């Protein structure tokens, strides 16, 4: 019953409209035709857009002035990647199931219990996999659901490339230029891994690289005729880091829970900072 309730609520939300109240008040239809979502794993808000000087994230800071920022955006569930990333995909906190993954030589892998925004998008709009792309490092990536009404037939097209965020960005540029998907998710993992290393300099450098990628991404989208003027970019995190020790995360401290949501695009209010509390599950229906 709980699964069905969440499922129906998300289906309804995806069929409605943006939830963040970041959109411009207009009398005409949305201009957005494409959505790009970027997840920067493990960026603590105090080193991100929570720093009003934007010392480590000048590119994202500049974009926030052109777009909108949710000032109170939270991981309201479990502050681990293995649970928070699926919550972003599903628009709800979901259980994780294991299965023998044929795309990973039959090794054990994770799927979500609830369908994902990828599956909703592809099935409801009859879109091919090439129009719904997920770029990330080379690894046996967690997969979308095996739901009987959605499942493998509606998974995104996974593009795994290299071992660094720069490798992922290079692959993403190729995808943008050659496929122009309407829905694109780019997952940047280095900030989290460098944080876990305990080396502050490496952590800060990874943030700088991710910030530079976001700046280049927006420039690319604005110079590509398929995307220019009709694309909304969302940049978020799955969790932060301990406010008492940047090396770890996973509890209820403010550093782990507080994350960021940056939105910029033709339907987004310029320079808005929304103080309305929002959480990770709001992302999927906003994309919808």
C-alpha cells in the first residue's frame, strides 16, 4: 500500500507542474523543452553556494544570480549516496533491491523499488533511450527499476566514461553535440571521493573542477542551437558532509542534510532565492 501510494502521488506530480515556485509568472506556456540535471556528489553547502562569497564555486555563484536558488534545500532522508541518489531519481525515498545485472557481466547490482523519472519520461512521452541519457564514471552503475509497468524497456541510456569528472564531462559534451537528448543527467563523483580521502586540498580542488564544468556546461548549452534558450539546468547534491569533520557524512547533522539546488533556464525567475523548504524528492516532479 505504501509503495502504491508513493507511486500514484509521483505519477500525479509528474503530470502537473513545477513544484519549486521558482518559475517566472507568465501567461504563456513553458519555454523549456530540454532538462539537464547535474548531481555533484558530496558537496558540503558551506563550500558550495552556502558560502555567500562563492569562493570555491564562482561559476555556480554567477549562474545563481541569473537563475534561482533554493536557500533551504535538504536531504530529508538518509545522507548516504546509495539511498539519496535513488530518491532523486524516484521523487520519493525508495527501497533498494539487488539483482543479477546482465550489463555488468551478471554481477550483483542495485535497482530502485519505485520507478524512476527516466522511466516515467520515456514511457509517458514514448521517447527512445537516446533521448534520455545518464553520463557517469566507468563503474557498474546502479540501475533504474524493474517495475512491471516500467522497468528495463524504459531505462535511460547509460554512458560510462573514464575515471574522473573531467572524463565524464568530455563524454557529456560528445552526447550533447551528437545526440542532443531532451533529458540528460550528468553525475560528478570526485568531490565526494576526494572528501573521503581526508585531504582538504584535494577536496577543494575537486569542487573547483566541478564548478568549472558547470560553467562550461551552461556555456555549451547556450551556444548549441538544440538547447539555447529552451533548456533548464538543475544542479544539486545527494548529501553534504559532517559539519564537524569534512571527511565523512551519513548522520543528521546540518552539514550532511543541507544541500543546494540551483535552477537556471527560460522559465526560471532571475536572481530569486527561495526560502520555501524543499527536499530531494521534489526534483523528479520538477523535471516532470
